[in-house]
C-alpha cells in the first residue's frame, strides 16, 4: 500500500516537507500525482492521501483510498470538490504549533490596533510627531468569532495580556458579543452558514470606528461591503490575511487602502516539522484500526 502526496507545494515547500514526511512515515511508499500519471496502475495501490489543495478530481480515481489527511486546518476547499469520495474519512490538521502561530498573529493585530502602531507607521511616512491616546488592555473588548482550536487559543492569549475577550460560536446571539467591542477577529470555519457572514449588515452592528481582523477565509467577508464601511470611516481599520482571490489581484483596492493592513495568507502556516508527525500519527491510527483524530464532520463542514 502507498501514500499519495497531493500538495500544491513549490520547490522550497517540498524541500522542507519531503524529509519531514519521509522521517515521520518510515517504511511507507510515498507517491506523487506525477507518479500516477506515468504509471496509472499505481492508483490501485494508494490507500492514504496526504493533501494540501489537491487538484480537483484527483482523489476520485483511487479505488482503495481509505483515509484523506489534510495538511490544512481549514477543509472548505476540499469539501467544495464534488468529486471528493464521500465515504472516505477526512482528517484536518490540528497542530498546537499552528494554534500558537495564529495567537501570535492575533496578538500582533490587537496590539497594533489598540496602541495605534499602524497609525504611527503612517505618521512616520508623513513626518508627523504626535502621540495618540493610550488606553489600557482591559479597556479594549475584542470579539472572537469561532471558538474552535484557533479561536480558543486566541481567546486565552488575549486574556493573558489583559484584554476583554468575548467569544462567539455559531447559533449563539451575536449582539452581546459585538456590543462595545473595539476589535472583531474572525476565526470561523468556512461553511454554508458562515459564508458572507461579515457583510454590510454585520459591519453596521459594530460600534462606530471598530476594527476588523480576518484570519479565517476570504469568503467570510463581503469585500465590497468592507471597502464601503472603510471609505465611510464606519470601520476604522482592517487587518486581512485571507481574500476571495489569492494571491490578491494586483489591482485590488485592498493593496493600497490606507485603512487596510494585509498579509499574504501567512497568519498560521502549517509547520512541516510538527505537522508531518501529526499526519503520520493519524495514518498509523487508521492502519491499526484505531480512531483517526480530528475527523471532519462533512454535514457540519469542518
Ligand atoms: C490555512 O489557512 C489552513 O487552513 O491551514
């Protein structure tokens, strides 16, 4: 039996992933999509696929496939492929190293917005010397949308730094969480229910001059509605890591908008050193007939 690696990695990614996966999966035969193209009979041999944005349709042609292990925490793109075999268990990546990286990004964004470091950077470019009002962390309420692995870690990190963090999970009333908040951080999974959640109506429920931090998926946000709210000054600033189209097209207004800070989908990258071991542990569990951790509930979408 063989393990298929179906990952949209570039050469630098592979240089890190190949040795990590080989070390974590000793004795496993690792195949790439190009091996299957060269030798189609190898498809019969694959029982596990490790995936990161696999080409749509690829997993449907594997008759013995018994487990799909994602290297991404979010599996929305996988689930959007209608040819994904419905009966094969799918596990997502849950890695404490990723949760920590996400908490670092969230803290950076909150510290920046709270202490106006983004405005000082702007002032420096304009040659302006002016201190701005300095609030305490316990005067800043941060709403955290999503209370899973990442949302939970972010809540904890914010509370440790003294912020008032209020968490929201789907199905709960949103008003009390958004009331009085200065900053909203989105860490929800992308599902049919959460797609487009952050639209004009959502933004209008935020206190005037609140800021938005989107670290989850671009499709949670209606980008035109955010631009309108930023242009109107209703939303003070947005920190965005994810976009409808990635890479963000060069002509997109977000690139040069003075009230936008953007990252290239880098808030929490999968770390091959830890994630290869986590993927290997899931594969071992499956081979030994034990429960594979972090399986996706497809009806739920994450
Ligand atoms: C990154 O966005 C991930 O889902 O792992």
